[in-house]
C-alpha cells in the first residue's frame, strides 16, 4: 500500500494543523489509557487505534525521511 504524504503547502494549511492537534490529543489520551490494566481484547483494540493515529500523523512527514 502506498504511503500518503502531504505536500508542503498541505502540511502548512490551518485545517491540517487543527486536525493534527486533535490527532495528537487523541493519541496521548489512548496512550494513557493503554497504561491502565486492560484485558487482551481492550488492549488490542486500543493499540490498533494508536497505530492508526500514528499512521495518519505520519502523513505530514517529509517524503525524504519516510519509507
């Protein structure tokens, strides 16, 4: 699957900045929840959400530094 990377002008857009702020807040919240004692199913679900958020946030990486 091709990794989607935002163009420099897209990364600097106010809408992306707001979305990025929301995604980072959710990521931080999910990481804190992951530190709590959870059963296997809850942990797996939470880790899946964390991975998806990290993937979305990765769209703003410089194309030169991503694989």
